[in-house]
C-alpha cells in the first residue's frame, strides 16, 4: 500500500519531470539525461521507466527519438529532430 508521504513524493517528482520537459521546449528533454538526474537521487531504472510510462499514458508527455515533449504542445507528428529539419 502506498502511504500519503509516498504519494506526495510521486506527485512532486512527476510535476518536476513534466516541468523539466516543458522547459526543454521544442528540442525535447533527453531521456538519458533525465534518468541520470533522478538516478543521482536514488531512482532506479525500473522506477524511472514506470514513472515515464505513467506520464505518457496519462497524456502529459510523448516520447520521440529518446526525447520527451509536452503532449499538449507537441504531438508526435509535430516533433522533429534537427536532422529531420535539414531534409
């Protein structure tokens, strides 16, 4: 069972991740960099993957080319890498 403290922590981390993705803007937030930042605070790979899966499933973020984008601002069809813009 999840305690109130654990739930509050999950919410705070989720909000921080979404804000980080929002601040990354059109370039997206690299998944590996976000994982490394959370890992430094004790987050395991499994926990990170579960968190990101939950945020994607909730429609908060989308994953494209190993970068996360805010779902409401950038649908997958609108996100393109620098390389894609060149062609």
